[in-house]
């Protein structure tokens, strides 16, 4: 299988570990990622919040660059996914307005979790697992941008999504029932209004702990960073680590959670490291 790959800016900077885990998962599943050549920033969120034309032309350029490749585009970042989807809709509706002669591509724009939750991919993942997550209670956190607005994202169950639950269940974890899976974490306001960010993340943390969660899993780099940093602002003792879904898949496939990976978290991810240490001590290898 071959897919075009749009990492976006976050995965080339603050979320380098996310990019690494996406590439590692795809390599293990025999999926060739062909990075879109000369890709540019999609404009989220600075461009699309300030200038409609720039906010569309930036992601449009990436789509047009992919026309010759014709592979489906895999997008790990929720914000990038939304902007590419919006640009795709705008181009299909009125290509002449955007100075494009014709636009009718046969590729799809795939968000990482939707793709990984497909039955065929889940089956491949399960074949590769060395150590499962042993019913680790996890709060699956989606945030806003990969789901809403549904007319842009194409999400069918934007209020009750299940893709992250499907992934973590395949790894042997236990997704908890909780009320804030799709609530906003205020990622775009975290610098301008940290007071709002602390309040919203505090509510998310409280709901997750009430559900019995020991950790979060997400697929958005902004959400991951905001959850960990603002939890520490509120109450370090009650903070839960926020893992990327692909990070958990890599850990289950390799059967270890290395020390260097632990250092990338603001909230100590001891809950996962300790689980694997206990399994190793008990001589457990396969689920």
C-alpha cells in the first residue's frame, strides 16, 4: 500500500515524536509513505482566521501538488486535516474561482485515526503486537478539529466517535466512558487566554479521572501539548499523561517504552512504562 503523506508543521517541530511514531507504524504495516514534495504550511490557524483567500490557497497548493501522485493523503494533524478538507471542497465546488482549470482528483484525504481504525489495518496491527496494554483505562480524547464541522470533515459520528476506542481496544487497553471526549481544550487560545485553557483542560481532566482513566490518548498535536501543559498548571498531582494513538501502537508492537520516549512528555508517562516493566518481570510476551 502506498499513501501520500502530509506531516504539516507541528510534526516537523514540536511534535517530531508524533511524526516518528506515524512513520514507524506505517513501516511496520508495510505502508509506504510518500511525503508530498515541497509541501507548505496549511495555514492553521493563523491564516484561515485572518484571511479567507490565504487560508484556502495554502492548503490548496498541497492538494494540487498531489494530483500527479494520485495516492490518498494521510494526515496526522487534526487542524491540517480540516484545512485540507475545506480546500478540497472549495476546489471541487468552484475551481475557476481559484484559477484552477480542472479539479476532480480520485484521491481521498484520510485522517490518521480513521485510517488506522479500518478493519484491515486493525487486523494488521494486532498481528504485530508483542505486549498488550493489559486493560489500561484510557480516556480517548478527540477534541474539535478532526470532527467538526461535519460538513467539512465528513465525520459521521462527530458527537459519538469511536475510532480511537477501536484502536486502543485492539491494543488491549480499556477505553473509559466519560463525558468530554469531543469538548474543546482551547488549544488555539492557550497562549492568548491561558485562563480559558486552564479552565477547559481542568474540566477535561476531572471528567477523565471521574471515568477512571489513568491516561489520555489523542490524535491531535495541539491537544496533546495543551492537555499536558495546562494540567500541570492546574494540579501536577492529578495530571494524566496524554499519548498519541500511534505512540501506543509502537509501544505495543515493540513491547517496550524506552526512556528517551518518556522524556518527551511533560506529564510523566510512568503508567505505561510500569505496565510493560511488570509484564516483562512476569515473563509475558504476547497477548
